[in-house]
């Protein structure tokens, strides 16, 4: 399991302390009217104040470390979530080694990869004398897992520069807001303090949707009061609130429905700059809907060109037999798949595990 660093809190120090009876309700921070350019929203005094807060926070950590041996950051694992049965098997029947290449092509692995894998499987099967269905499945599982594993698939939440900021990008309908809700709940279950930012300001419904998830995740949300507010301002204030309330992490939802690449680049650029006035961005997660097949690939390319993506979230793996797109994306874009969505419910979500994913692909029905 991956280890992450979050702020050390009372609970972490004394695990035997009784649970608080009344958990505080999520705060909803409603912003004043913000449909003005970001530079006007973050006036000099406000920026100066924020800088002071950030500096104070960082020096606190250093000072505390110098004064006592108690660390201010604590290394944690997130609660286990499993892909479970969310991955569809490649095989509806027993596995026929001669049909493997076609099956892999149909599942969107890509022609070249499908051929490579089929050839490698045959070679290994011969070498090991594997002939039965379970033996061949096991061989294929190992082969796929090996090809899928990377050393950079963990979220970048371990360098201690709190609050971590995650931007979530992707085309509309990909599953950004749902993913944010699931991720926030997961972090909360691990006792992280989370702030959500509704920077998809184009539709009131988008803000409402994130607010619903914020309630489920028992986390505060920073949101605009009206449609069309400046997304960069919302992002700025989300990070500001995370710093002020000493949250561990801010997760920012963005709009997916921009007209063209230039608009998207301009908007994401502005949003990044607003965040980077206060702290660095730990992750830009690109959310891709696995059911989009080859379209997913072109969307991913377009976003990676403009958004400095650091990792991919592949959603709706439960709804497709074309799981190979995940393999193809990771290989072609040379970006790690970090998280996967396998359903609409709050727990239908996990770190990407090559082993579990490969197991799902070869599972017997
Ligand atoms: N089956 C399945 N459905 C999912 C998954 N993730 C998201 N969805 C559904 O996909 C739909 C779109 O999800 P949203 O989270 O609203 O997508 P979005 O990217 O925020 O969309 P916009 O706000 O329109 O840009 C919703 O109906 C979700 O319930 C998943 O992993 N599996
Ligand atoms: Mg959304």
C-alpha cells in the first residue's frame, strides 16, 4: 500500500481518545460575487495576508521540528478500497490461446500490443508447459500485471507541502465531480481534512452536484454564488481557505465544456496561476471515461497538451469490456493511471492496482 503524509492531529497522537460525539457539520463557504478577473479578486492586501499565512505555516513546521522531536506530519495509509468485481473479464468462455490476439484488439489494447501479448503468452505457455484454462489465465494475468505496473502510480501526497492541491480536469461527463466526491470521502475516512472547490462555474447544477458530494464527504466547499463566476477566483479562494483552516488537501473541480483548445489552455493557465500564488499544485488529474474507447485517447492527448497532467483517473471501468484502453493510454501518453472508478457509488473507487486489474480481466465468469 502507498504511504502518504498528512498533518499530525490530536487523533493521530492518541488513538485511544474517545470519539467526539457530535462531529462538526460541513461548513459551506459561500463566496461574495466573483465574476471579475482573478487579479481583481485577489487584492494586494489579501495576497500579502495569504503569503504571511503560508510562510507562518511552513515555519511552524520547521520551528516545531526544531523544538521537539514530535513530527508535524504523519505517515498514513488510506483505507483499503478494492476494484472488486468492477472489472469486466475479457473472456465469456474458457480462454482460447489462438483467439487471444483478436480478443485483446476488441478490448482496445491496440493492434501492436495485442500481437505482442499473444506472442509472449504462447512462448511462455510453451516454455512452462501451461495448457489448462486456469494455467493460461494465470500466465496472462502475470503478463498483463507486469506490463501495467509503474513506479509512479501513487498520488503525490508525500512531500509535506500542505495543503496539497489537486486539480481535476477532463471533458464533460467523464466523471470529474463524482471522482472528487469519492476521493474526498476516502481521504476523510483516513482523517484528512479536505476542502473542495467548485471551479466549474458554468452551470449552477455543477456546483450543486459538487455540494452534494461535499456533504457526503463531510467536507467544506468553496463555491461561487452565481453562474459564470471566474473559476480562477474560486480556485484561489479554495486554496486560501485550505491554508487558513489548516486543511491537508484542496481538491478543485473544473469545467470540461470549453469550446476549443485555446480557451481550455487560457482557463486552466489562469486557474493554475491563481493557485500558484499561494502554493504549488501537487497533482493535475485527468479524468477519462473508459467507455469512450478510442475517443478517450484523443481527449487525453488534447488535455495533456494543455494541462500539465500528472496522472490519469480512469472511470466507468465497470461499464466497458474495453478495459484495454487503460493499458493503451498509460503506454501511449507515458502517464500513470493513478485512480480508477468502477461504479457510481461512493466506495466504487480505488488506487489503480495492476495486479487487481489484470485479475479482473482474466477472471472466470
Ligand atoms: N458506472 C459508472 N458511472 C460513473 C463512474 N464515475 C462517474 N460516473 C457517472 O458518470 C456521470 C457523469 O459524472 P460526473 O461526475 O458528473 O462527470 P463530470 O466530469 O463532472 O461532468 P461535467 O460536470 O458535466 O463536466 C454520472 O452519472 C456519474 O454517476 C464510474 O466509475 N462508473
Ligand atoms: Mg462535474
